[in-house]
C-alpha cells in the first residue's frame, strides 16, 4: 500500500491515518467538516488535498448510519482500488450496499476493537490499535487483493486481524461492547441526583463500572441505532436477571426462614454466574486469564512517586503485570495495587519495605 484516502477524520480515522503516515503511506484526508480534516492534517495524519487519481485503499470512518452512503459515493467516484469501513456494526451497512446494487468485490467490512472515551482528531494517536483485535468480515465476493490490502492496514496499525461473519460480529459486539455501555450508563445515571454525601463515598468499584459512561452520547446513538436488535435481546436477558435479583433481595427481608434461604440462594446464583463469566474475559495480551497476587502500597500524590515504585520493583527483578490506583478522599495520598505473579509477591513486598514504602496487608 502506497496511498490511502481516509474519509472521516474523527478518533478512529485520524488514528489510522497517523499510523499509516508513520509507515510511509501517502494519506489523503476528507471529512464533511473541512475544518476537522485540516486539524487532522495539522497533526501529521496526512494532507487534506484531494488525490490526483485513485488511491490504493479508501478507509471510510463515518458513523454507522452514514457508512453505506459514504462508501457508495466513493465507489461510484472510483476514488480507490479497494474500499474498507471501520464502523462498529457490519451487517447493516453491507446489506445497504447490496440494496444499492453495487459491486462489492472491491469492498471489505472491518472493525478495530479499540477506542477512547474522547472523540475527534485531537484525541487520535498512532498507537490506538496496537495489540488490539481488528475484525475483518470478508465474503465469497471479496477480491483477494482487497483482503490483502485490509491485512496490510491492520499490520501497519500493529493490530491483530480476526476474521468473522458480519452478523456474528454484530451479535458479539452487542455482548461485549454495546450492552455493557448502556448498563454502565444506567448505573452512572443513579448518581446524577444522588446526595453529595453519598457521591463522596465513591471508590474504585463505582469508577470501574461507570468509566465508559463518559463517552459521547451522540456517537453512541449512531452505534446503537445500527445494532438495536441484538442489544435489545441481551438487555432483555439482563432485565430478567434483575427481576430475579430484586425478588431475591426482597425475600431476604422476610421474617420467613424459607423465603430468606431462597433469597440467599438467588443472590448466590447470580454472583456465581458472574464469577463464571468474568473468568472467561481474556487476560494479558489476549491469553487465558492468569491468577495474580496484589501488593498494595501507600503512595503520596507527588511527582515521581510512580516512577520510583516501578524502578524499585525493577531493581527487585519483579515484573508488574497490572496496576490500579485508588485515591484517598480529601487527602493527597492513595493506594497503588501492584498485580504480580504469586511467586513474586513476597519478593516485591520485602524489597519495597526495605526501600521505605508502606505496605498495606
């Protein structure tokens, strides 16, 4: 691939353009808002000048509701040898293109499984897709050259290609992305009118659950509008679980021992099923989940503290597998939880204590 045209210079389009430009590809940028394309160009993502002739690959990074129209315009204009979109829904856009009677041998659907809570070209980074799955949805009609160009794009972005059927992809992202986002938003909505005293008690748990609720509602309306059926089916299942959980909690309030026992069994069932599902979430680098031990350290909120503790762990020969920080309310301190292999926990604890760190048991 020597040349590319990115149509849509938001977070995903600009990030892909930055990655391609960094690999020596000449990237042209287009957007319905010329100012946004100029911003992406100013960031080094390419040029907002029109290509002189057909490029090797056109990448449509428009919202799902507009993907088919943008692809159709590009294909009818002959702007590229191959066409690809990066929308988070795959079945609908392809069916729209088929209904328009377009030759789809030069087209392949794709979806990079990466993003941020922020949107727009200023949020873009060249390494946004690094190590992340990038779904490709070829069909029997997809030309081999088009598939190869798509794989080259994924490689340039340092992502991991995953080949799936379009409708299977849509059901999958409804489960692992779209439905969780709505659930996160519903939990976060409970905080909107909560008493200030209650909100001040927020800890890492509520932050974890509500983090993705900070995303742009307009963007998510576009996404959910393109995949409503599978998401609604999943939410119906969640709703059934909620109804059963509410009934179990009500039973725990009963003076009847049998009802309380049934309530306990109901709560235990949903918690155990949650354990079983959580275990299936891939671990580090997409491998099977590993069991780590946590070393919890009290840390001051001052410049250089994180660098110090990581350096001390390195001197002890311990690799930090994961890390999370919980900030103390009203104090300039926090707890940093260092996840390490079980065999390394005692070594790290001893080394950090020797260097003056306060370890929480």
